[in-house]
C-alpha cells in the first residue's frame, strides 16, 4: 500500500516493511503549509510587482500599520516569523525608507519601529487589494462555512497547539 495507491487508507501514515511512511497529502500541517504558501504567493504578486517587496517585508509593514511602535521582537512574535527573517526585512525596509526606527523613551537599548509616510502609502495602496483577493478566495465558502472555518482555526491555534505542547 503506497501513498499514491488509490486503495490506500486515508490515514496519514502507512506501514511498509519496518518503516512508517507519512502520507504528506493527508498530513494536516503539510496541507496547511501548501495552502498558505499558495495564497501568500498570489497575494505577494500584488506588492511584489508594484513595490518589489517580499512576503516578510509586507508582513512587517502590515504589523506596523496595525501596531505602530512595535519592536522587531514583537513583530516576530505576532507573525510567528523567525527573528532573522524579521531582522532582514526590517533592514531592507529601513534602507528603502518604508519604516523608521526610534529608541523607546527612556530605555535607549530598546528600539521601536513605525511606518514612514512612504510605508503608509504602500500599506494604503496594497491593503485594499489584499482584502479583495482574500474575499475572492473565501467566496467559495458559504457564510456558515466561513464562520466554522474561523472557529476551527481559533480552536486549533489555542487548544490544539496547547495539546501539542506549544508554548509560543
């Protein structure tokens, strides 16, 4: 029984000899990752073509539009992006003038980030396009299905991750 065999089980694993095989097409984390990559890739065309931004850079811009004055660590936490990826995105955005960095009040060791006027312009141009393309994606679902999907995502992100032992 192989993962490509139409008679194979819908379970995520099968046993061949003494080896356990993971059927990626049925493995939820893989399926979510593929869907996320495809959706993000389609959305990335919007800001990549217009502004030459990569996905991590757009995510930083979006977080700073919603949470101005965030530190790079806070951006990393909110996006679940690797700190190195955030740091590189921040460096590129600073270089291009889309964000600005300031020291935080009395604590000279802590820097905070905010969008510049050019960064706000990018956000205000792209955000409506992102909302529209997301609406098109979700248009295949009924209103009840959208609500159920939201409920299930929240439940997996909360209870599911807790059961996995994720503390982040």
